[in-house]
C-alpha cells in the first residue's frame, strides 16, 4: 500500500509549505483541479524540485469527448506526471482513445478511471445514474479494465470486489481515508487504514487529517508506519 497526500489547501504557498514539510517521504502528491488551474505546470515542477522522490498524481478527472480527452492526456504525458485520472462514465471509447494516444510515450503515466465519487450516497447517486453504487461502480471498473487502463479511483468498499472482477494487479486508489477515525466532513463513504488494508487498496489518499494537523510530518510518519 502506498500513501498519497492531497495538496488541497487554499493557496499555492500553503501547498508548497506542506510539500516541504513532507519532503523526506517517498509519497504521492495529489494536485487537484483548483491547484492545477491556479498554479499550472510550474507548480508541478516546483514540487519535483522540493521532493525528487515524490510522484505526482494529477487529479483532474478528465471528462469530454474522446478526442479532447486524448489531447489532454497527451499533454499530461508531456508534462511527465506519473499518474492522472479520467471519468469512466465518459465511456469505453473515450478511455480507449486516451490509452491509445499515450501508448508511445516512454514511462507513460498510469491512468485511473473514476468510478463513483466518494461524495455520493445511494440516494444522490441513483438520482443521476438510475442505478446502485455497487452495480454501476463494478460496471465502470470492468469497462476501464477492458479499455486497458491501469486501475480505478473508487471507495475502499468497492476495492476488493473490483480486483476480483478484473485483476489483482488492477490498481485501486481510494480517497476518503480518515487514517485513525477522524471526522468524515463532506465525504460519505470514508474508511480508516485497517479497512483499506482489508479491502486491498493499493494507494490511499489522505488530505485533511494531514494538512489540518498541528504536525503533518508526524501524522504522515504514523500513517506510513501503519501501512
């Protein structure tokens, strides 16, 4: 299991400060939509300078027509991020277009499909997709596997079943992790480290429990010890 820290703070300066505090750890650093729109490629370059051992996850959740998604994926491959994600609900054709476009790149990024956002509960999900979270997330994961993606973003609670339906090597990245039972805030389907282990999560994403802590470095050390 690997650890990914969400750089979701309100300003670039705060995110950079957090990255510097954690510079000694071989972790993933998640750059989300707000940070990327505001701070761009230069922010990613700065993170690499601060921590050469960190890997960058561009959490941009691409969702558009297939060719536009493939164009965006190619630009991310050129930037050199180690991983990015797209929405599985864009469809298998779009997922295949992305993988075909970046196939020729040396050390291409890992590509994950978002199945069901962790902010959904059953009622809100059904209102949009007219289906259950369990059924639709599995369908999305299988389609992503068939399209050649490297894995999915899912809640902890779908991880083990997704691997059973695809491959043990199909990556599950699980957000909504509250390592030691912290408050769930605006996410519905959260889990602690032990639950993530039990469900075979490959990469856990932790945000607020780290960056809201008085000593983020100490929290990360404790998480790494437990995983």
